[in-house]
């Protein structure tokens, strides 16, 4: 039977969210997404990520902040390992079934992964500030999800682990670029190829966490950061995030030009406000 749907252009239904192991609460300018499969330590499936992509496509236009957290005392145990069994998870096709039975070409598998990556890519949108609130383990895909956010606020019991190479895989959910951007290629090689756990304090020292707080203060700390972010003008925030995002790939001259162009846009908007 077809699932009840909110229809195209609308947020996923409660049933779709539950099936994907997600909860969503939108309150004005803030959307809170919770990974919620506590019986599986918030392990995620392909459906989790396609539903995250759906959320990104259909968030109300006035949402400026997205907070991602895990249910309970863990962020996420990463991909549901049953996704690698021929049976898959709860009617969801496994990642290997098509390769095993020869029904999927390499291009099919790449297209499938591209669909999953959409669940992570939108978190970089300049009109949003995305915040990962991390308690406990953030393993594999969970680490990559946190890396996809603009800010990572960690409880002191949090740890990151890039487990994929230890399982014979590569991290493919858009986490390798932010990891290298933050810690550099040498530390990234060490973290990924040893699959060791990076605790909260080390994460702070490496720049993988903007803030580390006692676990029982995490939610209040996130609320404080959200309030501070909301106090900044939305259009200036979006223009500044866009500028910062291109800085690493630009020469100084290109970046100076981008700053001028963005500022002309801001000054024009300010002048309009003054004359109206
Ligand atoms: N996929 C499926 N089920 C999982 C996963 C997972 N990733 N992680 C935990 N579970 C299940 C366990 O099988 C167990 O189920 P059961 O109660 O039916 O036996 C239940 O969740 C509780 O797990 P425990 O291991 O008992 O919980 P514990 O708190 O001791 O450990 C931890 C938590 C460290 C997260 C551990 O479960 C673990 O290492 N999980 C696997 C992590 C992993 O390898 N993830 C994949 C990374 S690669 C990627 O994400 C692409």
C-alpha cells in the first residue's frame, strides 16, 4: 500500500520520518532533526539519507538554523551494518544485492550513492547554518554527517571514528573534504586509516569541534549558539557564509573581488531600507 505523503514540495510525513529513523521539529526559523533508532544505536540506512535530502528540499523558506542530534546518549553508530547483507534492512534494498546478483551496473551503484550523498550536501547551503549536537559515538556515516554541518558542538563524552576503511570501504558520504579541510591530509590519513576514536577534547584541539561542554549542558549550549546565530541579519549571514565557503578555493585577488561584489549587494540592500 502506498505511504501517505504530504505531496511534492512538502516535508516528509510522520510515517516517512519514522521509517527513516528520523524526527523533525520545525519551530519558526529553527529546524531540529533527530536521528532516532535507539534500539540500533541510531544506525542509519539509505532511507535515512534520502529522507534527509527530502527535508532539505522542503524546509520552509524562513528556516535559518538546522540542528542535528541523536536520540539519547549517542549521535549515531553509522550505517546500519545490515545494509551490507544481501537481505538489507526492513524492505530496503541492500547496498550489495545488485552487485551480487549482477542486476546493478557500476553506474547504477554510483547513481545510488549520489542519491545518498544528497542527504549530506544540502547541509552546506549558504542560507542555512547547520549545527551538529554530538553526544557519545559518531561513527562512520555519523561522523560524516557531523562533518557536513557548519558547526559541531560536542558533549565531553563524544567521540568521532571514521570506521569505513576498517570495514573495507571508503568514506563516501561527503566527509573526506571537510575532514581534510579541517585537520589537513596527514592527520586525516591517520584518523581514517587507523579508524581510531577521536575524543571530544582532541576533536576540539583539531578544530573538529567548535565547543565542548559537559553532557548535561549540551542542549543549553546549543540553544545559546542558535540564539546568537539568529541575532545576525539573515541575508548578511547567508552572504558571509557564501564568501567564507569560497575562500579556500580562491586566490587572494579572487576573494577580494568576491568580497567587493558581495558588499555591493549588501550596501544596495541597506540603501533600499534607508530610502523606504
Ligand atoms: N548497524 C546495525 N546495528 C547496530 C549498529 C549498526 N551500525 N550499531 C549497533 N547496532 C545494534 C547492535 O547490533 C545491538 O543490537 P542487538 O541489541 O539486537 O544485539 C544494538 O544496536 C546495541 O549495540 P551494542 O553494540 O550492544 O551497543 P554498545 O553501546 O555496546 O556499542 C557501538 C555501541 C560502539 C556504536 C557499537 O554498537 C558499534 O561499534 N557498532 C557498529 C559501528 C559501525 O561499525 N558502524 C559502521 C561504520 S561505517 C559507516 O557508517 C559507513
